[in-house]
C-alpha cells in the first residue's frame, strides 16, 4: 500500500531512519496480509523459525539473538504456549533457564507458512534484481554492525 502525500516531506526521504521505517511499514503490512489466515505476526514467525533451527536453545539466548527485550519475549512465548506451538522446559544443567522447542503444531504451522513466506519475500523484492536484493541485505547488515560497534565503545 503506497502512502503518497501532497505535503512536502523536506529531507525526510533522504534520512535513513525515515526510509527504513517506511519500508518496514510496507513490508509488515504485506506480511500481515499474507499471514493473517495463519494468525501469525512477524515476531511470532521469527521466534518459531529461530526455535526450529535451534531446538533446545535457552530462552534468554533466543531473546538476545532476535533483539527482543526479555519481558517482551516472555509474552511471545506465553502466546506460543497458549496456542500449543512451542514449549518451555527446564534447560539441562540450569533449571533456572528454559529450553525452547516446537510442538507438532508449531512444526506444522511453519510448514504451512512456507509458501506464504516465499511469496511475501518475492513481493518485497519484486522491484530488485537478485544481486540488488543481496546487496540490500548486506548493506542493512553493515548498518546494524556499525551501530552495534558504537554500543561497545
């Protein structure tokens, strides 16, 4: 959905944060429409995907890897457990931590989402060549790394 305005935006379109936010809104709107039948939001999809690829990972490590604050991650896991898509079990060697795993329903939901994510990603990158899409991902990762390195100074 394009949001064309008759108002002058000044330097906003040339500001990276503004441009990223507008792109994020467009991507999330498409994701929401694509995944509405599955009742799956981007954050839930990310958590399920991470657990699928890291079964038994600690809840705190998953939250950190996805850049989600711990209280928000707990709420996401609460929802996934309510929906019987994932579960927390005591972590081996550290009963104060939770290990995460998908349930059969969680595995099935990710399987059902496969075509939707492929089509969504194709729509998101439709105006880019494969090389441009790869460059965009690399440039975004470089921006994140450069700002992340500022945090450690």
